[in-house]
């Protein structure tokens, strides 16, 4: 049977610290060194893989595949695990650099589209020699179990995601993204915790819809048969099984979700707008700054906090030592290459402090008691509104930025402005010809002029603790 020594091969992607392959660091006479453990996936490798590339194995979605856990220790090697159990953690992770950086977001998106499903499962009835198998409900792509290296151990795994679920456009299985099956094995420490790393290995796979892997394997084989003998020499033969090659242990990443939860300030403050100088008599707490621009003087620690605040927690490990100046020097292409198109554009815009212009801006001013008295005395309200100043009175206007151009949005923005609950605003009216009150509708807001100015007046509603708002 053919050996797979050629499988311990280099790849540009695998040069990352995450998947660092150490073949180049091995002296020539140690190339065939036997590692303490070996993991063999019982699925054939593709024949359409070039000699100096890593093997690729096709799997069917949901099908059970055996992985044999072999103890290859030499006599006297690792005696501390004799008669003891070790723990192995299985993961299905992304092979591509771009998807590695956005793994958390990719898996969250998959979870949203496939509620209740897992990416990786153990077929427990078919498995042999595994003890205490576990699948963390929050880690859909990870399973773990204990096993005794001295006994026969085979674990059957099922991969439920398919490669095309993570492509920008679904062209078919052959265009799907490659995954990796990675196994990390640990021994017990003095406290009985399985934290001391022993061995890690992984292999590259693609997952197809049921029977799709068989069709793809057949297609690759037929393509190779049509090649000339000289061309065939450039490709690896198809092996009956896939030997996982040694790699670095998978890093444990703790994701921090600092996404702000939607909602409005619902404090039930007084809403008596009849007094004052154009501002509510109850001043709300100053809101946090709308802009959170990164500065060149920002330290690496502050840059990490900025990434968390702006929902880029996935990339904090990647930008660990980057100061504000380092991040701001990145070009748009740099950021997209590192973070992928979607998050790259979002991060680039955040770095440059690009704000989205609102669809409509209006200005509102609270009508004061003093202004009312002046209007009644002078009967010239329009001029006073336009001047905004009468007998030394200074009127303060507030900007309201609208995106959806709906009455509901306007209600929420006015409620935010005065730190009350939107439920306390019963209706909003616009004062029309001859002083009539016209109920504000979505269509009316859509026809407001940009930067229109309004005076806010209030009228007690029929229900307790609620008001009608009148725009004059």
C-alpha cells in the first residue's frame, strides 16, 4: 500500500501561526520520524492534487467517517501516560486565511441560518473506545472525548456544514471553501486537568451534499485519466485513507461581544415643556459621543478597546500590537485582504471615521412660556420664530437625524431628546393652515424640507402621563 510521507507538505496558507507546518525545520534524516500519535481518516484523498500541495479529501454532509486513533509511541516514550487516559479535541475549522480571521462571525451566521444544528457531531453508537464524549452547545464545530492509547480507539464523526455555505456565491461544490479537521490531544496535569499538550494534527477537507463527494471524486479521477503520463507525474496518487499531518495546537480564542443592544432611553422623566429657555427643564445625561474616531496617538491597549467597542472583537488577536498610527496606515486593500470584503470595508470606514449622512435633518425648539406670552402680546409669532431672539431671549434648537423617515422613528427621536419613553408621546401633529392640527404620517415626513425648523408645543393627552406633540 502507498505511504503518505509526501503528505507532510508546505502551503502558503499553512505558514500562518494557526496552521504552522514544521516540515522545513526538520533535518532530512528525520523526515520519516514516527510521531507519538497518528490519526487516520478513513476516506480517500483526491487524485487531482499536485505533488507539492497538501492532500484534499472529499466528505459527504452528515455521513459518518471513521478516524482511527493510533498509539505510535516507541518503547519508553511518554511513560507518564501509561495506563492513563488522554483527551482529544476535534474541530472543523476554516482552511482559508480570510475565513480564519472571521471565524466567529461566519459560525454565528451559519447558526442563524441553521438553528438547532451542529457543524460537527460524534456518531457515538459506531465509535469504539471513546469515553465521556462531549459537545459544547456553544461551540458548534467542536467535540471532545477521553481515550486510552493502549486500547483500540476509533471515533466516527459527522460534518453537517457544506463548503458552499461559506462562499460569496454558490456555484456548486467544486467552488466551495475548504475546511480542516484538526485534532489536539492533551494529557492530565498535576491537578487532573487535561491541559498539557501532547500532539496536534490536521487535514484539508471539502464537504458536499449527500453523494456529492463521490461524484466529485469520480470527476477528478476521470480528469486525471485523460492526462498524459508526463502530466500525471505532477500529481499525487489517490490514497485510500487520509493521514492527518502534524501541526501547531489550535489557539483558544475568547471572543468578546461588545455589540450595543438596540433600545432607547426609557426613563420616565418629567415632560413639562412649558417653562425654561427652549430646553427641557430636566436635562438628560449627556449621550456618549456619536463618533469614536481612532487617533494616531492611541496606544495598542487603547486600540484593542476601540476594536471591541466598534464590534471588531474577532480581530483583536490579529491586531494585538497595533497602535492607532499602525491601524490608520493600513490601506483599504490591506484591510480587505486581512478581514475579508464585508468586515474589511466596515473596519476601513471606521478607521477613517466615515459617517453615513442621514436621509433627513430637522431642527426642533421647545416653545417657552416667555415666547408664548410674547406671541400673545405682539401677535407676531412667525417673526419671533424666524429671528429666534426677542428681547434678549435665546432659543436653543436640537438637531434630529432621520433615517427611516417614519412617524415611529420621529416619535422615538423626540422621546430620546427629552429622555422620556416613546409610549409617553400619544400623537404628533403638525400645525397647518388656520391653526389646524394635522396628524403626522410617514408620507408627510418624507416631504419635509431638509433642515426645516419647528417649534415643539405640548398638549396633555387624554390618558395620564402622556402628551400630544405639536410641530409649529
